[in-house]
């Protein structure tokens, strides 16, 4: 689950997260923001959350948008790294 805030308009929307990486992620939403929009991305799990300033890199109308992380505080970078390691471990456990 994610909350995305358009930093210029202060518009806030909820989204699902896909393709999370160190560089950014894909956010599923019906009305994605225009390319180049600065956003604040907050991603939540049951136990932790991550906050990052990002820029909309591309948009897919009625589907979602890809964002590029611009600034992540060291604590949140650690959280992101842990999530990615956990995802990698669970990928290895899946049978082919």
C-alpha cells in the first residue's frame, strides 16, 4: 500500500506498489500524475514504512505511473534494502 502526494498541488492518493527497486517503483492508479511531477511516496507494510521524494518518470493513462526516487533518508534506505533482500529470498524459495 502506498500514499502519493503531489508536492506542488498537495493532492494525495492511494496506490498499490509494483516493481520496487533502489531507483524507484511503479504505482498503480487510475489517474497518474503528469511526467516530471515531484511527489512524496509513502509505502506501508504491516510493520514498517518508507518515505521518499520522487519524480514521475512516465505515466500510463488509467493504469499507473513509474517514479524515480530522488531523495531517501538513510533510515528509509535501510528499510528499502531490507524489503528488497526479503523479496529476493522469497523469490528463491518459489518452485519453478
